[in-house]
C-alpha cells in the first residue's frame, strides 16, 4: 500500500514549482510535503541497509589485506572514501526526498535511456555471484562440503527471501540489522581477545600519514579501496529506492515493493513518476527537518558503522597477519586469518569468525540481488512500461529470479570466475560512479527549485567525486588491459 493517502494532488502545470524536464516523462503531481514523524528513530534504516550491504569483501578482505601488508598507514583512505560516498548518497537522497522519484528516473528526464545504461552496467558488475560463492567457501571451512553446491543453495535462498517477504524492504532491513548486530558483537570480542596493544599504538599513523600511499600494493588497488569503501557502483543509486520504501519525504506517497505471492500488491495503481511540493511556508520548514534528519541518519548509520568496521577489521588483521608474505587478496586471505585466530584465541573464535563472515557475505549477496533487480524494475516501470499492467513488484520478482538463475547457471557449468566478467566487473563500478556523480551535479542544480538545489561545498564534493572516479576508471581500465594483453 502507499504510505499515506493524504495530500490530494493537483496537476503540475505551467506554474510548476519544480523546473523538471517533461520531454521524456510526465510531470509529477503537486502535493503537500509530509511532516517528519515525531519520533524519527522509528524510520531509521536506509543507512543501516546501505552499511549492511556494503560491509562485504572490502571490509572482510581488501582493507584487512592492506593492513596485513602495509600496516595501518592507509586507513585515512577509508575515511576519504566514506566521506565522498556520504556526499554522493545525500545528493541521491536529495532528489528523492523532494520528488518521490528515484535518481534513475530523474536522469531519464534528460535522456530517456540513462537509467537503462546504468542498470545494464549494474548487471555487468554483478552477474558473477562472487559474494555468494565467497560465503559458501567460508561455510565449507567450518562444515566441509562442496562450495559450489552450497553457493547454489544460498542463491535459491536469496530468491526465496526477496520474493516471499510481504514487504521486501522490511525483510531486507531486518536481515541487515541482525548482520550489523552480530558483526558488532564479534568485534567486541576481538578487541578483548585478539587486537594487540601494539596495533592500537600504530593506529594514529592513519592520521599522520594522510596523502601517503603504500606504493608496494599498486595504485589501482589503493584507489579502488578508497572509492569502494562502504558501497560503490549501483548500490549508492539504490539509496533512492530504499528511502522511498521507508517513506522519507515525498516518497511517503509512493507504493512500496511487495511480494506478488504473500504481500498485498497495489504498486500498479501508483504513478510511474513521483510528487513535488510548493517550496514555501510550512513545506520549507518540513523540508529542512527532513534534510537534517536524512543527513544525520546517513552519517551515523552508514558512515560511522562502516568506518568503525573497517578500522576494527584492519586492526585485527594487523594483530594477526602483519608481515606475513604471500597472502592472497581473495577469500583465501580469510582462511589464513581464521586459522591464526584459532591459534591465538581458541578454535571456537576462528570458527565464529568464519561463520560471521559467511553470514555477512550472504547478507551482502542478498542486498546485491535486491538493488540490482530494484534498479532495473524501477527503470522498466517508470520509463518503458508506464502504461503496462505489469506492476513494479512483479517486474522485480521476475528480475530477482532471473539474476538467481544466471548465477546458478554459471556455477552449474563449473566456471571459476570467467575472465571477461572479472574484467567487466573491475572496470564498471568506477565508470558508473564517474558518470552518475556528474549527472547528480547537473540534475540537482537544474531540476530543483532554488531553496532545494545543491550548492557551495556540496557541489564542490560532487566535482571531487567526478575527478576521483574519473581517475579510478582510467587506472582500472589500463590495469585490466595490461592484465589481458601483458
């Protein structure tokens, strides 16, 4: 159902309060901006979802690997990456708070196929079920068994979770709340049992070596670590969809994704586009409250949770593996770390580490299937199938199982990660972020009225993001060409 039925709409006519482009999509209706709830803690969640999906191989493998090889001197990069992504996420949220439309729909107002291009790139980055196979591999460390068969079972479970839950976002949010709580509890134990005083003493180096790169690890690896600290690629764009399902701002009026099997479906009755408000009087007062809350929610739940996790995971790796040569920068790294934890704190602690890691990567895989399918369903419904009787929920259902089927097929055919998918995945995320950083700057300057548009230091942060991800894209593509052709 919709979040509310109040605020009767009026046509968005010549005296439109928002200068939205209507060449490719109809203009939204005008409604009153809903008031934020009196108890804002009740709608905390999208930042936790972002953190929960983003806490995956980077936090369990890449950043700990860097700490094991170069020490803690590069942790400043995680902070730079998180701050950059916080600004990106807030500009994605700005448009949705103001219009009820996703950023992808907003991009499509200026060129009809922007959303399709970004959705295809998201699929290209996520076709290989790497998080599910990594989770399965960690489970095999504990229980034995064939990782490929375990991964197939996990993919089928993900499909069931995302299509049988009455409200998809609610199920995902609860799953990721559990993940964050378990990771938090594990790191409390790690601080007590594993992390050494010598590692804590080296932590200030992260602040005193800002701007210095441990060059022995390669510029591309380090730039990638900065760019994808926390999230990356299509996940940031899905912040629009998640806050809309939670009812933030004008998303309050938009139907949520529900299961076609167990939920009460009415997504077909809602408009493919969103709603806007007249930016004056009480509406502007409410906007300022929504904007302040959204910034705080994202900073505390996504930003703080992610940076604390990266720091603690890096401290643990530094205490256990620093100076160990020849470590793999893949799931094999986690096996070696778990074995050292078993020797230092007892077998149970290493097993717990693998189980927490497996659950964490499973939750990340669930979130990745969700946001990949959610972005594609939004683009199809808002741009190409607006007059269709197919609801966004049913499109989402089919896309979820399509992605699961692709993953199962790849695994059933016995492929290790196909080289072409590895290269595409490595190149795509940075390119995507370069493109949509620029689009966000353009859209949030052009499409929003003066009191709401991006300006000053936030506009400068988007310019920085364009430069960062542009450089990253060039470095990554060059590295992959060298890997392919020597």
